[in-house]
C-alpha cells in the first residue's frame, strides 16, 4: 500500500494536470490543485470537487505560495502555441518565476518536486530521435522562444537547486500527449485531426507531410506517477 502524501499540482485544472490529480486521489493521496484558469477549465476537475482528498486554490504561480505539502508537480504553463503566444511575457514569467516560486517552496518545506518540461527544449532539433544528452537547437528570439527558453531556464533552475541545495528534483521532457479533455480548439495536432475527422473535413497536414512526432497517451504519461515518478524523466547526475 502506498503511503498517503499531501501533493501540490500546479496547473491542476488543465488537460494533463486534471488527469494527474485524478490519478493521485485514486492512489489515496491528498491533492491541492493550484491554477489561475488561463487555459485550465473547472469542467476538467468538476468530478473531483467534493472529494474529501481534493482541494482547489485559484492562484498564479508567478506569485509566491505558502502551503505545506510532501511533493510538488509543477505543470502550470500554457502549452499550445495559440495560448503561450497570446501573452509571451507572461508565458516566460510563468515558467521562470513559477519555477523559482515552486523551487523556493520545495526548499523551505523539503518537498520533492517535478517539472513538466517539454520536447520543445530541443527547439528545431538536428538529431532524431532526441536523446537526453542532445542540448537542442533553439531560436532564442523567435515567437516560440517565450515557451522554449522559459522551459529551458526552468530546467536550469531545477538542476541548480539540486546541485546547490540538494533538492530532490525530477524533470520530465513531455512529448505530444493526447487524451480526453484536450481543448478542442488549441491547435495541437491530435485534437486538430480528431476534430476535423469528426466534422468530416479534410485533415490538415502542414508542409510536405514528412515531419515526425512522438505521441503519448495521457494514462501512459502518468502511469508511474506515484511512489516512483513519471516515465521519460531526467534524473540529476552526481
Ligand atoms: N500536453 C502536451 O503534449 C505537453 C507536452 C509538453 C509539455 N507539456 C507541459 O505540461 C504542462 C501541462 O500541459 P497541458 O497540456 O495540460 O496544458 P494546459 O494548458 O491544459 O494546462 C496548463 C495549466 O496551467 C495553468 N496555468 C497557466 N499559467 C498559470 C499560472 N501563471 N499560474 C497558475 N496556473 C497557470 C492553466 O490555467 C492550465 O490549467 C505544461 O507545463 C506544458 O508545458 C505538455
């Protein structure tokens, strides 16, 4: 039997966060979902409201947060280009200030912390498939930089908190993940394909159709989330 823990999930009312909250509750943990509802929806967590192990707090992670928990999953950040390019300065702040605030909290309360990073840290990669020792090829001044560089800086902060303060960290570079509760109109490839198929429309394939993507079903992403941690993680080196 797993030990009951108090777990903070930032971005908990988003697509991935709501599945994580659900899974952690089912495993017997107490979950505090923190979200500013920029892209998250109350609908995503409605079925969890009223559960004795579930609490929700409207909060923006760019501001400090003082709570007592055993573990933190830091997912707060808009993930689709339409949303993260809407207010790029806020996107960078969410990744960087959000990481600083959550790492500071983890340090103070000696909690383990996981960062939802992204395959976008590889930018426009020249290596396929990407391995964790490949450092990427990111344009630091383009319209996607607010997301890519924000996530890269968050990774730097996570590893420096580990080296400098011995914080227990995990960084998961998530690739395209799909499943129920994906937002219909956020322009991601799987939701685009499904919506166009359901409407009987032509399916849009950009360019010459020779691109490759790695896809992951949401249950697979969080399969190993409790006790151990999610798959596809970078553990800090010595
Ligand atoms: N879904 C994917 O394929 C994928 C791939 C790579 C990385 N990720 C990462 O996983 C995390 C979750 O992605 P998702 O697909 O569930 O996206 P999502 O947009 O559905 O969820 C993000 C959540 O963060 C919240 N949020 C945004 N800014 C915030 C802030 N300043 N303070 C508090 N909450 C804030 C949003 O309201 C939303 O609920 C993100 O960090 C994203 O970068 C997702």
